[in-house]
C-alpha cells in the first residue's frame, strides 16, 4: 500500500496511513466535482464496482451523496466486506475496527496547504495532524480523508468541555482524552500551587502527553507570574494539534507555550535540554490499548510509566520536580507497583494531592485520582 496515488485531475494525492487500506493500490480512485455530485447513480456504480469516490464541492450535496450511499448500503455490502476483510487482516485486534459503513469509501480532499475542498470550508486547522500524521507527511501534495472523518471533526468543534478552573472551554478531537475530569484538574492545580515556591523565575516546564492541552494551559495560568516557559508534546499528532487548537483559542499567553512535534515520551526534547518541572498525567489503566483512543488511558504492564521513570532523570535539572497524575482504577497492586517504579528511579514523594471520584470505568463505584509531587532523593 503506497502513501501517494494519482487522482485524475488533481494529480498525486497523499493518503494518511489510517485510511490506506480503504484505498489500496488496486482500488480505483475517481474524483467527482460539484458539477456531477447530482449524478448519484454514476457515483454509486463506481462504489459498487469496488472504487473509492473522492467528492469535492458543496458540503450539503456531499452529505446527500453520503446519505444516498448509506440508504443503499446493503447493495454495497459485498464491496465493504472486501475492504473490511483486508483491514481485519492488517490489524492485530479485530475489535478495534470502527463500525464499517458506506461512508468509509467516500472521501474528500484537502489541498497541499490543508484547505478542505468543500464549500463552505470548515475552520479545521492542522488537518493532517488531526488524522494522525506529522504536518509535513503529505510532502506538499493534496491529501484524502473519509467524509465520515470530516463529519466527526466538524462535530468535535461544536462539542465543548467547560473547564471552570481555566474560565474557558476546550475541544477534544478524535482519539484525544476529553478534559471531563474537573477533579484531575483540581489535583494538578493544587500540585502546581504547592510546587511553585520551589521554581525559579522563567522556570522551564515540560508536559509529556498533553492530550487536549488542559494541563499545559493550567501550568501557564498557575505559573504565569514566574513567566514559566511551557513545552508540550504527545505521542499522537492529533493530541498535539488539539493542544495547539485549544491554546490558540483560549490563551493570551501563547508566547509562553511551545508545542514540540508528536513523539514518544522525551524524543522531541532538544538534546541536552533539562527542565525545572515535568508534568505527566500518565495512562492509568493497566491493560493493552486496542486502538488509538485507548492510548490515552491504557498502559500495558505499566510499560509507559516505567519507561518515563527510566528516562526522566536525563531531562530534569538537579533540583527539578515531577508532577505525576495517576488513578487506582487497576487496583492496589498497580498502585504499589507504580510507587516501586518511582522509588527505584530514585525519586521521593514530597506530597500527594488526591480526590475520590465516582467511576463507570471499572467494577468498583469509586476510584482515586492522585497527583504525586516528586523530587530526586539526595544521595547519602
Ligand atoms: C491520561 S492522558 C492525559 C492527557 C492530558 N494531559 C490530560 O490530562 O487530559 C495521557 C496522554 O499521554 C499520551 N501518551 C500515551 N503514551 C505516550 C507516550 N509513549 N509518549 C507520549 N505521550 C503518550 C496519550 O496520547 C494521552 O494524551
């Protein structure tokens, strides 16, 4: 499966990795522009023969095509089944498959600069990152997205999560943990307020796993009078893009925030850089993530938090501190293991900020959220 495919009058187009199985090398792509979006039978015939239709033009008319294909999805079933089989084969976990529908083989496209060729164009910056790619992955070429994905992104723009502690509301695009837990934010707020007296003016702060950006924004707010500089990154490009979107929309201090490229843990940190404070609200459910969205909260065998503590000493200044968020959803053993990981890495718990919250995620009614304030133990 190649990343670039020719598309009749558009030229070479890039297909983000997540959608490549929908439009693999042997599946013909055909572009239907505004003038022929009304030719529903022609578009449908192309889909039934196994093609992928790329639609551009008025959004209302594109949605009509989508509705038409959904209504006739029984006739498309064998063709969708073929794509699904191919996807199942390529994925380790079949349960990770999104519900298949006709909408998966209807695409639209954005130009090389990321402007969707739909009318009216939605306000969706960082589009390539929002579908899990690094910003330059398209090498300047136009790129394809399923129409259903564009619908989801448009819906995410309208679903806002109020954050009273920040006096603002944030959005969360696909695969990004929505900032619903005010208790988590309150624990980090307490932690930041407690740690502040130990931080120097113009403190250097890093947030690993920034997700929606709620804690990056909280750090800027709480450490504002120190003029702290906050860097943030996440494994997922869609999380970095969501943070960038929320920061641009909600903060008057964008100059104090630098978004690093999406990368594993500390990979995006410039060589030799060390911080006064590192924040990580770690995934706390000890089991395998079955899809990208679950990467926010699942950590198989506590491997991620373990690697975090293996690596973090190289990124902290000698008097640097860590604020680590966790929850006891996976039971006391997981928590005890975490505390061993912390002490084995040579860190001591200065204080712990905890809240009990009702949960529907585990069999228990309650779970505890905790934010640990950690610093390197002095060697005897
Ligand atoms: C519990 S969420 C916290 C998100 C956000 N900071 C918040 O508090 O709402 C954990 C975040 O870590 C990210 N993550 C998971 N594994 C990672 C890794 N290996 N490197 C960097 N980030 C990772 C996830 O994508 C997710 O955004």
